[in-house]
C-alpha cells in the first residue's frame, strides 16, 4: 500500500531564509523576489527536478515555504501519497465541526479506513465515512484511486452507500483490503449490496485478505461481484479469495492475478478453475495463479475437451502453486496458442514441479522461461532434458535451483 501522510498543513504566504551570520542570532530574512535565487527556486522546471527527488516528509514540509512550493508540493504528494480522507472530519461536542480544508490536488488518491479523528463518537463513525466520500469537493471528478481498509461489516455498508451517493465517477482503481479474524463478521444483509452506479473509468480492481479466513468467505462474494458488475471496462483484476469469482461480465479483462486463500470448506477448495478461465478466454493476456493454503491435498483437475478453454490471446502465464493448478490437457500449443512467457515455481512437494511439467505438451511458442524449484542434485540432469524437450525455442531462461546434496559417511 502506498505511503500515508497527513496532507492538511496550512501554508505560509512568503518565502523566508535564515541568516547564516550567527547560529545563535539567526533570523528569518525576507528574500528579494527579483533575485536570481528566488527566480530559480520558483521556476517550474527547476522545482519539478527538486521536488521529484524529495522524500514524502520533505515534500510535506516544503509546502510551508511559499505559494509556489505549496502548489508544486501538492502535485507531487497527490501522485505519491494517500490522503486519509476520513480524518478530515471532527466533532465539537455532539456536533460535526467544519471540515479541514485540503488542496484539491491531494484528493487524487484516497484512503478510507477505521482511523478517525479522536473526537468522533463511536456511533458516528459510519456517518463520517459516508461524508468522507460525499462532502469533499470534486471527488467524483478528480479522484482516480480509492483504497478501502475494511475492519467491520458496518464500514462496508457505509463505504458502498458513499459510492452510490457519488454516482458515476472518474475513479480508475479501487483496492479493497479486508482485515479481521475468526467469526467476527456475520453475513451482511442482501439489501446492502444493491447495484453501484456504472463506473466506466474503473479499469483496475484489487481485493485482498490481510488475515486468514476461518470460514468460506461467502459474505464477500456479493461485495466483489457488485464491483465487477459496475465496471464494464475493467482490464486488471488482482484478487485473493476462498472462491473463484464470476467473471462472465468482464469482457475487457486483460490481466488476472488470482490467489486461492486458506479455506476450510472442501467444496470451495476443489472448485474447477477452468470455469473461471473460460469466462475470460478471449480477452486475457496475462494470467497469474497462486494460493495460500497449508496441508493442501494435490488433485489433478481433469476436464473434458469442451471444458478446457482455449486462451486465444494469453501471452504470459505464471503459476506459483503447481499442486493446486494441475489442469489436464491445457498446457499445450492448442489451448495456449500465443503463449510467449511462462513462469512456474514449486508447490508443496519437492517433486511437484516435475509432476506438473508432465502435464505439458511441447510448446514451441515459449521464448521466456522462469523456473524456481527445490531439487536433489541427481535430478538436475533429468530436469535439463525435460526443459529442452518441452520448450525448444526458449531464448531467455531464469533458472533458480535450490540443490540438495546427500552424503554417506563411512563408519
């Protein structure tokens, strides 16, 4: 997640410098605006070079110098930092206080989270979360990214209500990060998952679980689905769930990063991944498959010829969980005709990479190959022969072997 800083400092009107005549008696001295130094330090090209090399703390303090520096600093901060927008609001007693003013350049990237001003009563936090989206001017027009860290089910409802009130926006990326443990979340009422306004600018969506699921995760299926349904131009999806999402409406999807996270429900652990892939078979260019589970029982997913999709446009494939994604009659030139880049690493068992490669037929289109595996030394020669047979046209090879040697000590 991008750096989060407090972006609500008030600004000074005049630039001042300290006299170097005496450390003890140094004073702030007004600078002549017509001097060469002043002109240089207000030149947009010079400022872009200077500010482009500053870290976030220095960018923040530089805005205090003068109006010009405040404007340039706000531009750079708006691109690199997240504005924790719900902290702009506070209460005076039992009534809302005036919202902290903020430069409109700082609202390009927003964070909605559980962090509020200490004056906010507990029973007013959901209301403030809605106001954070609806009372800041020009969010619909200027905000390009929103990240939502959800810790309570009430915040999900408030966040969705705020988006509905905003209407159609120019938001390009939404990231939803879920963090809680155990059974602290009950099923959210279906009426709270009403459709969102169409988000034609939304091209990138990320959903990530930051803690282990202790349940099947079904309450998040509609949350993800309403975002997929409102984004007809979605091109990138990065998602970690206990289930395979319905991508039937994602006709423009180019990049899919999918991680199957820990799930104790056997039904969801063994669902057919090809059903999800079939829904985006004609648009997907880059595919990455991963998992986060322990004690997974590897099982080869054998499908009929009709069930295995032809990924007609896929050029890049990465599999970081070979035990989970063993798809029969899929890894060949027929089903991956445009594949050029392939990356794979070991799964649970040390021999799993070899067993996965047995599913492959010769593919002469792969030019870039990245392999990571643990292996005893005696398997390396066999491994080399397998690679040459399967991928004879490879021009770029990234091979990482953690080789194990066994010694026999005479007694």
